[in-house]
């Protein structure tokens, strides 16, 4: 799911394009709310369980501050002491951030930290299925959409963007403006509550669009 270069678009019968890319409409473009993914809406999520997903460095898009991220997570933990929290890092998470997360595991009885290196394929999807609340650092936008597709309440832990108009930041703002997610500041200040939105199901929408265009007789 991406926006091809303008010069190449006519070469495709159909392109699935994220709506936050702000591309002009065309007959061979189908706009999606973020990238389609394999997450499935869960009916067994526990409101007393939360998941925190931590991204990491990307010199092209943002500046990573380990202490800032750790401080944000600490604020979440201190404001929700009645919950059980699972924290996970990613391949991009710096060593200092991982150390800080391990320290949180040691400091809080209700926190478990799982380094990315110790998780298996499918681990995060299994976590979406049981954790109702998910906080994600803003640079890990694909996980934001996965969690929304799983029916989770999703919060954004901010990062320092290098450009205010980069696609990740635009995507984040798109979701905030439509109350699909809330920011840490909104949550901490009591300015916003999670809405019971319907889970995203963009993979299904894309599949139905393919059938509608070329095999309508197979539509359910």
C-alpha cells in the first residue's frame, strides 16, 4: 500500500493508496485508512491489560530521545497503576532505550518488558488480542493501524519529527483529527477519551474493491 510516482501511476490497473498521502483522486486509485494488515478484531481483550510498543531511531524522519520516551512511558504507568502492562521494543530501539525499559520492568510489579529479540513471529498480534489499551510511539505508525484493526484503544507517544509534513506525521494527525487515537497530552490533561470506534478492516475493503472491479459475481 503506497503511492507510486506520478509518472508510473498509469502503468497500474489499481493502486491502494493511504489517504493521508493527500494524492489527487484517479480511477485507478483506491484510498485506504493506513496500510492494510492482518490484524483481526478481538472480542477477548481485557480492559485491565495494556500494551506499550516502542519504536526507535530513523535518521530520515525523526530525532529519537531515549529519556523522553522513557519519561512518557513512566507517566502512563504512574497514571494507571491498576493495570497490568506489557512493554515491547522493536528492531530500531536503541540499546539505551532498552536498558531504560528493563529498568521499568524492575521498578514496577505490574510491568513486563519483552525485547524484540525475545519475541517470535505473531507475538504482537497475540498481544493485540488480549490488551484493550495500546500505546505506540508515533514513529511506529504501522503498529498504530494494526492495533486499530484489532479493536484496541490506541494512544500516541510523541516523537520529535524532523519535518512537520512527513507522511508519518500526516498519518498521525489524520487519526487524531478523527478521534481514532488520542495523544499522551490529551489523555493526561483529560481533554479526550477513547471512542468505541469500529475496528479498521482495510484488508477487507481492498479485497472487496478488487472483486467489485473484476469479479463482481464473487462478492458475498
